[in-house]
């Protein structure tokens, strides 16, 4: 079972994935928790190029291809092997982030992006995608408080608004794959919703701990 987590900045994905991973491991599932961009040694090098505040001149097409390079490595080196052993993969962002950020955010043609993403992933799609949805101003304020501000966080408010609307549009287009969760309430409420959505999907898939 391949589960991805998407959402605008500051939606708390990382914390929620960590708690979920722990919960699933306690139940006996073989869980791999990874993230994009990065998740491999090569991917982490690409990540630092992408986020370096010095790289302000980076063209959107360059950005797109670097994200796909990191993704291709992660899919082949980490995700597919774990799935083929019958494990559960939890991935902090995946292909939908390219559609939301580069497509809706930077206004790059969505069809062209979908093609590039298919090439990078070799066609691997998530079984379930959780969208942790949050008002953009609230998310960016949380993010600024946490520190670790990067080059992409620094895009303007309108960019981040388009990204959020992009995620919501993607979720509407494929309702069988997406579950949208309101990330505004206190973390324990959001975590309960995350767990419920994942446990329900594991039950439907008849997937018991490996
Ligand atoms: P990161 O620091 O990992 O934080 P978070 O996922 O918690 O926001 O930042 C990842 C950034 O990269 C985020 O701004 C979204 C962006 N991104 C894209 O623009 N396109 C992509 O394909 C991916 C995977 C991420």
C-alpha cells in the first residue's frame, strides 16, 4: 500500500506522518516513512540544490526536472522495493506536489507535467493520498515560526493560494484516491482523522500486518 501526504506549507504533514508510522508499526505493519524531495543520498543532494536560497535564478523548468530526478531515484531505490516486499510506504509529498506547485503555482501546462511525472515515476501512483488542507496565511505563519524557511516558501502569497486551490482541484478530480482532512483543528483531532482514513483504506484493501 502506497500512501502519500500532500498539502500547502505548514499543514503539519511531517508530524502526522511520524505519529501514523509509529501507530502502524505498533500494529505490526512493515512501514517505510520517506519524503520528497530527498529520501535517498542522491535525492538529498538534489534537495539542497532546490532549496538553496542562493539559487534564486532557478528557472521553473529546471526546478521541475530536479524534482523529477529526485523522485525517479526514490521510486526505484526505495519505494518499489518496499512495496514489492508487501510493506506500507508513507511518503511526505509525491507527484501531486509537482502538479500543485509547478502546475497550478507556476502555471506550467498540466498535461505536459503529467507526462514528465509519468516518466519519472515509471507510472507508479499512490493507492491513497491524504490532503492536509489549511488556509495559506495560517500555514505560512506556522512555517515561519518553525524556522527552516526555504527558497520555495519564499514565493508570494498568490503563488501559495494557487497551490492550495490546485490540491483541492486534484482531490476533486480523483475522489477515490484522495481524502481531504482539515488541518486547522488541534493536532490530536487531525491525527485521529489521518489514522481513521488510513485504517479504513487498509481494511478495504484487506491488508493486515505483514
Ligand atoms: P519541505 O521543506 O520538505 O517541507 P514541507 O513538505 O513540509 O512543505 O518542502 C518541500 C517543498 O518543495 C515545498 O515547498 C513543496 C515543494 N515541492 C514542489 O514544489 N514540487 C514537488 O514536486 C515537490 C515534491 C515539492
